[in-house]
C-alpha cells in the first residue's frame, strides 16, 4: 500500500495531462493501461524485494530460536541493507552453531567426569528435592537414579547432612566439613562434605559432594606400613644375614674334631664381626626411634640472627661466612631450629671441605616469611630425588636421617625446607622458609 501511495501522485498528474491533452481516445486508453501496468508492476516488485527477504529473515530467526543452526539465507552480502542483515544473521547462526557444539562437548565431558569420579554428587533444588545424582551417589545410597530423582533430602536420609553443612560457614565449599554418617554398605566410613550453591532456571540449588575419607586414609596407612616394613626388613637383613653366616661358620668350627690350631682367633674375629653388626643394628633402631619420636615444637620468641650465629660458632669452620640480614624475631622452638641448621650447615661444610670451598649462611625477610639460606661451594647434589628418603646417605658413616629430621622440624613450624644445586656455579643451596 505504501508503494502504491508513493506512485499515486505521479499517476494522477500523468492521467490529468493525458486526458486533458489533444489525444485520441484510443491513445489515452492505451497509455492509461500502460501507466497502470507499470504502476502496479513496480509496486508489487518493490513489495517482493522487501517482503521476501524479511520473511526469510523471520524464518531464519525462528529456526535459531528452535535451536536449528543449519539454515542459511541466500542472497546475503548484496550491496543493500537487507543483504547485509542476512549476512550478519548467517554469521550469527554459524557462531551459535560452534558454541552449541562446544557446549555439547563440554556437557558430554562433564557427564563422563561426573559418572566416573569416585565422589558422590547430589544436587537439591530450593524444595530440598534431588535433581541430580551421579553414579557414585547411586552406589552410596544403594538405589538406581530412577528411584532417587525427585525425592526429598528427608526421604534420602541426607537432610541431616544438609543441615550440618548449612549450619557452618562453609557455604562456598572452600573447606570440607567432616562428620560420621552411616550409609547402606558403609557403616563406619568417615565422610568429608563440600557444599556450594548455584542457580538453574532462576531457582537456587544446593550441591553436596561426599568424599569417603576413610579409604584414602587406609590406603596411605597401608603404604606407610609397607614403607616401614621395607626399610626395616632391608636393614635387618643387611645385619642378620652376615650374623647368620658367621654364626654357622663358628658352629661348624667349634664342633670340628680335631680343631685347627688358630680356631680361637677365628672365633674371636667372628664374634667381633657379630658384635659390630649388632651394634650397627642397634644404632639403626635408635635412629628410627628418634625419627618417630620428634616432639612437638615449643613456640617462643626467637631471634633468627642469634640462632644463625650460635650455630656457626658451634661449627667452628674457618671458611663459614655469615651474611647478616635485617633483625627479625619469630615464634619457634629454638632447640629444634638449631638442630635443623646444625644438620644443614654440617652437610654444607662437608661438601665444601671436600674440594676446598667455602660456605655462606644468611637470612632475609620476604613478605610474610623469613628465609634462612646456606650455600656451599661443593660439587652439588648428584641424586636430588633421594635427598629426603629416610636412611639414604652418601656418607660412609652417615645415618640418613639428618635431612628427614630437618624437614620434619621445618614442617612442624609450618615452614618448608628445600635443597637444590646452585645455578651460577657448582655447589648446593639449602633454604629454610618460616612464617613471621
């Protein structure tokens, strides 16, 4: 109608001029028919040129709304406004298609992870009805998902857990809340629970994640016992095997008739070896007991500089240099820190003395921590992976517990102890990092 209205003034003027002019009736009617044909033809052509692209765009947008991103508009990219709009709609459709594929892949990955992880996941809506559960949750409640979805937390015996977590400050799931709860087939398990909130379709939901803490604890306990038995067995065999062999040799020597002339010397030498191995085994057991009975630190105000100077004075090595840092006082057990630094400094002096190098000891404050460092000019660490393995030592008469004991002391003070090779030259640097 707007296209016809646009051409109407021109038609009126043309018809007035035509019929008021000196033309025959045949010419007037012919030109009138021609003018009307052109008027209606161009008006409907203009309608088609505008309406059809708009209908195409409407159909394309409807397809996007329905989630069908495979339809494309033809004629996009022409040098007019509608062509540019169709080109942009095609680009939008392609982008949405890519995003949908990515979302589907991410959702599939999330479902796979949810199904395979060994923690039970439950999602409850604002009415405390279960809306999501994974395979571990099904096993935990001993029911299939079809019987769980839609049931309330009270019906699933999870309301108490939900209330316990809600009553704490752990609403963000930053730290697990641990408690004892009985589930079918898990009568004595200890559970760690994390709670977080999310919204779906505008409604608040609560996510509960249950992790069985007793099983990893049992696994770690079993590994610890295995390591303990392996170390003890290795050391006991190293001492008992020669004792058994020598005892057998001495028995055969004593019962032999006639005895050799030097049998007393052989017996004395054999008993000496047995006594030496027994003493070595006794030292080993004492060292292990010492490692296992490290007392808790007694925290007092301690000057880091005083401890460092006292340890250096005890070492009495001429090539130990102190690099003085800023005065700093921390809460620590002075006796245990001295023992730690004595072990580290003694190792550094041994390593540096072997090639005639020196040792530097110092400390510095870094933010909320103080770092005490000991660097030597020795050959460096040849096997860093075994540094903190109990009873591993490269010294002929070493016990292999000095570094392990030192690290235990550092961790008891909420600190860390690291050893690594120096980058600028040969040697090793030990760093003790303690909170201020």
